C-alpha cells in the first residue's frame, strides 16, 4: 500500500469522525473463560489463547503469560502504527523489528513484599529498521508512532480502570 491508497482508504472514516464524533468512539472488548487449574482461555480474532502462570510465579511455561501478552500487544500496535505512519510519510521500510522489554519484580505479585509494586517497573520499546530514510525523517517517524500507537499511549497515560462483579 502506498500513501495515496492509505489516504483514500482512511479519508471517508476521517470525514465521518469529523462530522459525527460519536461514531469514532467504539467499545472494544475482550473475553475469557476460566479454564482448568489456574488458567484463562481468552478469545482472540485468530483463536483461543490459553493464559496461565508465568514460570516466575509457578507456571511451567506451557501457557501464555499475560505480561508477555501485554508486551506482544504493544509490539503489534507499535509495528502496525509505524508501518501506517511510514506509508503516510512515503518512507520505505525494507525490513525491521519491534521489540518490547518490561522489567517486573515478581515479589510484588507473589505477595512476598508489600513494598514492591505489582506490575511492570519499566517498559522499553526498540525499533530496528532497514530504511534509506534520512535520520530526521526516521526520528519523526518514531515520534509519530509513539503519538498514534494506542497501546503505547494507553500505557503512558493510564486510563480510568475499574473491576466489576455484576449482580445476578
């Protein structure tokens, strides 16, 4: 896809969202079913992903780890966003990789220490790109990728979060 094709594809959506902003707000969702032992079967667009304990919390590594899945979602979103932005900027990316690394102290989630927070301490995102673009254009590409990547921005600017138990 080139920049003209991308603009043609997105133009009617942008116009619709400008004139009817309410149409731009979509409720995305995910659902999982509690599985055997300590697992959760999560429906994805490509099938079921069975999540379980990370080996650092007692898992055997045979199931997906939700922390890894979070990093995978970041990599996927950043990669798609980068390709979209590169296309819009007429930057040819011949090849590339996107890598996310997150530092976790498992003492928090295992309740070993109340002083250790539960969750990632830090997450870094690295792009290794094969492109002929000028360094300034690549810098702008990364800046815009960060700006428009939904998962990146969600992690950077935590949304309002709640947990609910519906009454039956």
